[in-house]
């Protein structure tokens, strides 16, 4: 593959002063890497002409193409068009077709058009317009003569939803035809993607996973990458180049499954979460689920209702934080609270049974614990929590311990509860101490 070096420039003072996190560079890198490009640099700079020009000159020294995100709006600090025109030594020209399209968007949305938006129809002379199917600001691609060499510059808006759509629909195919060899394209001109195999893992530390994969002796040319994405670990196997034999990667993926243990791999797609996995398993059985949450405070319910179609399986949940609400809403006995405490096997079990009874669900999960930083004891230190699981055949409860910050304990406990449910649905062993 020739001329595949790409760099990224994210503009916006809001990035540098921490008002807005930079998610765009991650998105662009992900899309480029999937398509076989080599990403050389990522830079961020403020909304000043001199900073943008200096950044572009640096990146062109080391790259064949630059993707710039930001500065494409209608306000005075949106300077990308002017800066690129200055860098190329050309004038800005109004595209009347684009202008009418932008005005049409305002009419369709029932909004009053402001003349400041005319700016979004200006493009450096010779630029190729990149349509924006989501927002009002189109992007553009232009060839830049940099020290006698032809470089490509793609300018895109900074709004993530618009950026994602434009990358997939227009930018990658355009760049591929300009800077990739013919072997990188399909017969219809689309970009070939580098083969990958992906795993989302829960229940093992990253170090243990890495050691197990090393022991599996994968082919040396396969690229293995790890990411600790609390509370999970993501592992990606990537082919070293386009055209790499898929069978070899499949064999390597099988070795990873055997080395790590299939029970710990809950998904082989990075966009499939443990909550969506549980949802799919429940749907396949036409089963329902309900929740009783104490110290997780609705976090588990948020995970289970975050996906479209969750109403098919999720019947409801009760956040019973106080002991009084545990008794009044879900029927936990005062005797259990007195004898064992709210954070116990017995109360976790009664919470799950109460939710199952109140909501009439096939399954019910409960959480009760000590998130801290106060409230722990010698017998039950901060980070101790219990998960209850009520099923049609009975109820069980599991004791867990994860000493960390309050928010991480709650997030980890929610993941443990979902994983216990997943394991039950798949008849996999549950390794936590149980009642």
C-alpha cells in the first residue's frame, strides 16, 4: 500500500481548556485504522489562524493527507475555510447549490434562517464539497501543494454525529482513491478493511489475560492490542496488512478463546455490551427481568434500559436505599436486617425475591453493598457487596469484594450482577462465594 500516512488535526479552544473532551480524534483513528491507513500524528490547536497554519505545516511534513475537524460553523471563530484558502493561496468561492441546500434545511426544521450561515457555503477554489447528511455544514477535500509535493486536506465539522456520517459515507472512499493503492479497494471502489477479531472480557485482570494469550503462541505477525476499559478488558487481534488470510486470524482467535476461557468472553464485537448480551439472551427465551437496587442506586437499571427494545425484557426496578423502603416496598423482613444487616446474603436474596414478586418477572437481580468512603467495618469493609438472583427454580446470593472509589465500586457491582445473570442464562459456573 502506497502513500497511506494520515494525520489528524482537531481545532477548537474548547478542547484545549477542557470544556469539551476530544472524542473526534479517537473516532477518526478508529475508522482510518479499519481501512488500512497508517495514522502518523494527532494534534489539537486553538481557534487562531496562526496556530492552525503552523499545525498543518507540521503535519504535512510527515503525512500524505490530513483530516481536520472543527471550525466549519457560521461564527467568527470558525476559521477553517479562511485558513485553508490562505495556505493554498486561493480565494473563497460561494457554492450556490450548497447555500440553497442549507436554507432548505432551516425551512424543513421550521427555523428562521440567519445570514451568518451563508459562511457555510464558502469553499476554497478547487475544493471538492463533501456533503453533510446530518447537519448544515458541508466539508471539503482539497489538494495542497506543499514544498512541491501534492498533499490532501479534508476539512470536516467537529460535531461527532456529523463527523461519523461524513467519514463513512464520503471521506474514506475519497481518500482511498487518492492515496491508497488499487489493492486497497474493492471492485466497486470501496475501501477494503483490515481483518480483525475482537473480544470483550469480564472477570479476569488484563495482566492475566495477556499472560494467557502469550502462552497460546499466536503467529508473530498478528498484532495483539489490549485495552483496560473498566470494568472490562478488550482484546483485538489484527491482521498486519490487507489481504491477510482470514483463516490464520480465525485460528488465532480460537487459540485466544481457549487460552482466556470462553466463559469470560461475553462478546466478540466491541459494540456489543454485557447489558445488550443479557438482553439478547432474555429475548431468545422470551424471559423478563426486574431489579432491586440498594447501593447501586439505579445504575443497573440504567444499563438494562439503555438499548432500544429493552421494554421487551425489562419490567421494572425498585431503588430501595433505606432499610424502611426495603421492607415496605420489597418485603425484606426486619428480622433479617436485624440479624444479618442490610449488606448480607439474606437481604440480597430477599430483595431479589421481592422484585420478582412485585414485578412478576422471570428473573430478578438485586444489589446491596458498601460503596464508601464511609460505612465499612472489619467484617464488611468498603467494597463489600452482595448480588441476589431470583429465578423460577429458587434464589441465590453471592458475596463480592472490590475495594476502590465509590463510583467504581458501584459500576463494578452493576457489571458483576449482569455477568451473574449472563452466566445463569448460559448455564456457566458462577465463581463468587454463594449462600
